[in-house]
């Protein structure tokens, strides 16, 4: 098992379930992504370039997008938290995940790499 998968499986609940759900959304929406372990967190790469990361921090799962400053949809769901380039989706519970919003953002982000 690679370190990125270990990171996900070693999380306490509800974070393990949230991460697993997000992992499925990412890998089915963007099948060419590659899961790596960078900066001590799971990091998805698309065409050998950073795409998004998964991080458990401060009581939530942070799904950060690398080219987020170019994403123009569902801005009301993306958190900048003082960051200029990065934006992320944040989840404290599985019920917080709006699958359609996540898939829409993943598809727009994917288009930035084509």
C-alpha cells in the first residue's frame, strides 16, 4: 500500500470516510489522475502536474485545488482563507459533501490541464 492510501486509512472517523468518498469522486471524475504522497499528504497529479490535495486539519478535510484561482464555478463553496492562489472545499461530515458541486469543480479544474 502506498503512503497516500495509508494516510487515508489511518485517519479517525469521520475523516477516513470523508477522504474515501472524496477519493472515489476524484478518481471517477478525473480518471487520469495519479495519487502520490507529497508534502506528507495525499496529492493528486494530472499530466505530471499538481492537481489537488487531501488534508485533514483543524477538524475538517481540506480538498485544495492547485489552479483554483482559475476556477469560476461554485465560488460560494470554495474557501480561500486568505490564500491568493489556492482554494479548497472543506468538509466536517460526510453529509456536508454536495457530490454535484464537487464533480462540477473537479471537471472545471480538469479542463485547466487540457
